[in-house]
């Protein structure tokens, strides 16, 4: 059951065994004052934006790591080719 206290929604098990957690959250949200609804929605949106930003940074970092790895692999293969004597 979701209980709204001080603008925060607290989740606990539904003692009646009916409905879902989502239904409890919806009910608790419906019972909030307008300003609490707005602040809750803003917090949710900011969390989602933060998660998306983290995902983008992580993906860019992985891509950069792959580029560096490919460049290093090419460099080491070029160095080993240059160190071998030319066939006559």
C-alpha cells in the first residue's frame, strides 16, 4: 500500500491482497495536493533525465574505449611488421 506523507510516497505490502502496487501508487498520487503532485512529477522527470544522461555518457565512454583499442591494435601490428626484416 502506498501512503503519502510529507509529499513522499512510501510503499509497503498491500494488507488486503487486492490490486497492484501501481494501483496503490496511483491512489496515493491522486490524494496528493496539487503542488505535491507537481514536485513529485518534476523529481521523477529529473531522475529519468539523469538516467538517460548516465546511459549516454556510458555508451560514449565504451565507444571511445573501443576506438582506442582498435588504434592500439593497429599500432602494435604495424610496429611488429616494421621490426621484421624484409624478405629478399
